[in-house]
């Protein structure tokens, strides 16, 4: 049903020359043939990469990206940033959420993300009441993703407590409030209305060890498994030292050990941040097949800390990247930040590589694509038969690519400059970005601007 001939394509085994990629009517790749002839097939205008899933998004936070950068306190950290975020939360209406998400998802596509996992916790109205139409906010996210043409994993969040020890929710947190029954009912209504849809997966997200208790966590996971045994499950874990300390004080153990004791952790799980895992936890997690969802730009912005990537890479444990607060909408920037954080930590160059796999850029791109597909539950993440034709074409005419082979091209794209080198993007074989442009980008920007005007006018 569709085809693309690439002079260079990044396959799971590495770069290949003269690759013919064909896909069927459902947008699933049916043939990948290196060493082929272009014939009458459309020719890619540059090196072709698998699209990257963005595994951790709080879309509404795009409206405050870069807005918490004045020091309010000598120990400004995640918790003071969160106060600024809560001020935004108190003002958002459903139409704002949809406008912000639509614009954001188009930006993501234009930078090479082809799937997004939305960690969706803005469930309730400004007074903290469930909407009469329970999935009101969730439907806005689905609609934004459909308009943009990005594949979506929607993860309704369970957020029940304002902190350890069943702490009462603040007024902003009441917009997130729900119990396991609410989340499961939300899933049922979303499934009834939107499924089947090959571009949409549903999952669940117990928010964090501070926002759920043991009973709720097990109840949610059991019910979700009965609903769909393959469902992705995401959870924030060990992002903050303060959270780890409080968890040990309350439960007598670290966040991951507490979770592992209560529920079966396996390859359907994705743990977001995982910044402060101990070596023992890293080894234990590696044995489960679960993925870690790293958000390097947000973690740097919030001063969270640095994930110990080297032991994880050595085990070839699955990992993925997320835009989280959307201070960046580019996988190139996230992957660069990930590698640089490790260089600064270990004071050596080219960390995410070894003798078997020396090409840092290819390791970063392929790892994030593969782990991203696992985390989001979409058949994506590789240019391979049976996977969805989510393809990213770099601009082969870029000045900096002159005279380079494909491997060097990706290195330049990842480690130099700030211009966007993505030219064309396909999701399931359908062109969503052509020559750098998304058909709806202007209309989406206009609606986003109107929301920002209203939201910021109220500051
Ligand atoms: Zn998050």
C-alpha cells in the first residue's frame, strides 16, 4: 500500500544502504530489503530513522515551559517548581488542555517523535469535582493526538493522596483526585468510545509512591490486568531524594522495593525517572524486563539528579525517553542531554557505547526507539517487518551533512547545533510532516496562543 526507498536507513542491526521499505494498508511494514533498487518507489530525501516514542508527557505543562527560572528561594528545587505548576493547574479549562496538547503533539512530530504516552492526571474540574462526562479531559487528549496524527498511549493516573501517610490533597491536587474504581471506570468509558483504534493504547499509571497506598496500588493493578493483560503500566519512581527518604521512613524500604513486594513487575512496566535507584535496585529491576523512562531535560531543569546509565546499559536493560514537562520537544536534545549527563558524571567521552557497539548516536537512537515501543505498547520502534511504518527522514541537504556517511550524519544531528534536521515524518506510513511542515501547525498555534493569552492574562 505504500513504500519508501532510502539510500540509508537505520535498521535494528545498524545502518543499511539502498533499503526498500514497504507497508500494508494498516501501515504495518511488510518488507525491508537492503541492497534494493529505487525503481518507481518514492525516494527519501535523507537518512531514514525509526520514529521515537515519547514515553512521558504531561501535555499541559508545555504552557509553563521555561517559566520557573527565577530564584524564589536559596534551595529552589522540584518542590518550588511544583508550586508554579499548581498555579497553572488551577486555571486550565478543557479547551486549554486540548489546544496545548494539539500544538505540543505537532511540535513533537516535527522533531521526530511519532508516539506519545500521556501520563494523564488532570481529571477533575477547577473545584475538584469529577466532570459530568467523566472522560471530558481524557477525550481532549485523544482528540488532540488524533488531530496531530501522533500515536497515543493514554495512561489515566491514580492520584489519591497528597503525600505519604494518606496526606490530604491540596486544592490544586484535587483536580487529580481519583480512586482505583474511578480510574477503571474511566478506562471502560474510553475503551467503549475509542477502541479499537490501532493508533491508541490504554494503560494505567499509579502516580507515585507518595500519591497511592498499598491497597490502592494492588487493587488498580489487579483490575487493570483483568481489563487488558497486556496493558502498559507507568509510575514515577525515585525522582527525588526527599521522596526516597520519606518512603524509607514510612514503609521501611525504598520505592521500587515497596512496589516489587506488592505487585508483579515485568516488561509491561515503565518506571519514570528512576534517578536514585541503588545498585541493588538496578540489578533487581534489570531482571524483571521492565523499562526505565528517562527524562533528561526535565530532570536537569528540576535539579533531580543523574540516572546511573552505565550499569543499566551494560545489562542492555530497556530504556526510553520522555519530554515530561516539555522544556524540550526534541528527541535529539533529550538524547544529547542523556549522553552529556553521563560524560559529566564520569568525566569521559562517548559513554553510551562499548566495543561491540561503538556508535554513540546509533546506540542512543535505537535504544530509545526500542524501549519506547515496549513502554508504550505500540508495535513501533524499529524499521522491521511487523512494525508500524513510523519513519523519520532527516534533511539530506542540510549544510552540516555535506560529504558525510549516514552514521556521521546522525552524530552531527545529535551532537551539534540547534536547528531541526527532521524533514519528513510518517506515522503508519501516513505523511504527517512534509518538508518540515505539519498541515495543521498554523491553526494549532493560533489556538495555543489564545489559550496562553487567557492563562497568562490571569497571572
Ligand atoms: Zn512526570
